[in-house]
C-alpha cells in the first residue's frame, strides 16, 4: 500500500515546481504514492516520476465546478499545497483575484478529500508590510498584523484557512518566504534571478557598468531571500510533523547579505562590470520614501534586439523568448524601497527544521539552471 497523496497547485510556478521536484527526488512510493499537480495552463515538468498525475484546474471558477473536476482524481489527497498566484500590477485587482482563488480551491478540496490531513498555504513577507514601509526587522511570525494602506490578499486567504480548519481533524500551515530564488520552465511574474541574469548579460554586451537600480539605503542595508528548494523542504517538513500543525513559519536561506557586496559578485558570474563603490546620481532619500537611481523597466524598453543578437551569436536562438519573462517593473518596485526588511527563521529552527543555503549559491545555482534549460546562453 502506498503512502501520502500530495496535491500541488501552481505546478508551473517556482514554488510549485520545487515541491514537485522535492517529492520526486527525495521520497519513495511507500512515503508518497501520488503527486497530483494542477495549473491553469499545460503542465511542463522537469522531473520524470510515474507518481505525478496532472489535472488542469482554474481556481477562478466556483467551488462546485472545481469539485466536479477534482472529485475522481483528488479523492485520496492527504496533503494539499497551495502556491497558485495570479499576477496583476494593479494591487486591488490582484488582491481580489487571489483571495477568490484560494477560497474556491479550499471549498472544493473539502468537498472531495475525506482523507485530508493537512493544507499548506504559501503567502510571503508582504504579510508583515515589508513591501510598503519600514517594519521591525527581522519580522517574526507572532507579530500582530499591521494595517496596510493597500489591501493584502494574504490576510483573507489566511483567515479562510484558519476558519475552515476549526473543529476539523486536518491541520494547516502557512509558509512565508521572502523574494523567491529558483527556476521554472515557464515565465513567472516575480522571477528576480532571471531578471538579474538578463540585465547582467546585456550590460556586459554593451560594456556598461551594471549598476544596481536602487538607492543608497537599500544598497547598503541588509536583505535576505528564499531559495525555492528550501521552501519546498520546509513545506514538506512542517506539513508532515504533527507538532508543527496549525502554525505559520517564515522561510529564508538562513543568512543575511548587503546588496553592496552581493550585487558585484552576481555581476561577476556573467563577467559584467560592477563595483561596491557604486556612485548614485540622486541624493540620499528619506527613509520610507521610495526612490530609484534608474529604472529597469525604462532601461529594458529598447534592449530586445540586443538580447536577440546575443542569443543568435551564442547558438541559443530559443532563448530569445526569455526576454518576455523579465519582470522589470516588479524589480523596480522592490529596489525602490528605502528600508531593509528581513524575516526571522528562529521559529522554524525551534520546531526542528535545519535547512540552510548560502544565498550567493542560491542565485548562481539558479543562473546555471537557466543555462541548462536553454533559457539564457552560457557566456562566462
């Protein structure tokens, strides 16, 4: 007899694909007998495993419609991992859409999965308002919610999960990563590592200094990121250890760094010019007032032909399409912060999780994976 049955949503996303890879590479049939994967678009998998089953689901549909689609394949699900996300640049639109996604999914799941043991929801550092204003750093899970000037869909998602679990045998978990570093076969709305790679490669082509498009405060401050492999590892760990039930956990790589020193190291991977003594043209901003010395979105507007030329010259014409996956506006939104915001992972440590990766390795592993998958040419 087989073991647990996973249902992974957002199978084409960075986290979803990382959970699938983690289960496929690190577990046996006796531990996990099925890995059911869903996404709105056709599923593209990096790993091959006979346990992987796919069902196309659109969680913007009502729960009754979804339940009809899920009933046969998902009846044996024991552990559900929700990492679906719909990207909208407009916050109000994004909040409304993503709140509905999760509630539709959860209601449908509870109709069809009588053997359910755990539902894990991925949210993120925005839970603490790190994207809007200076907040106590490192942010801790036990801190009360802060009122946001922009609605945060993490809150209604979390509230729906906690309310649904009351009085039930199954448990929940909430996973809160920082900026996620990883890879996926399909474009993602927030893939920082891929955007950096495009920027560094084109900057090298021009022979320009690959300045970090930020401000003096963010440049010299401290940051952390979350490798998708660690997110997957913690997700499986907490969802299968009863002592971790009904708890939220931050997840990061376990180290802190300053962009002032990390950025030139990342540029050097591609042979691009960068220095820790970067000169800024604008005066030092006021803490809490967003500012950027230059905009990636503006920079990228006329660089497509250059990227195509680089791909052709390096024998990777298929990588031309990767330019469309550059998340320039999203990265501008991150780099305009005039404050540092990190997450504490002390709670995960107290509960017995020991995951860690050097953040430089996290980035460069992702760069190598992009090369391996043919998404960028290997130029170093």
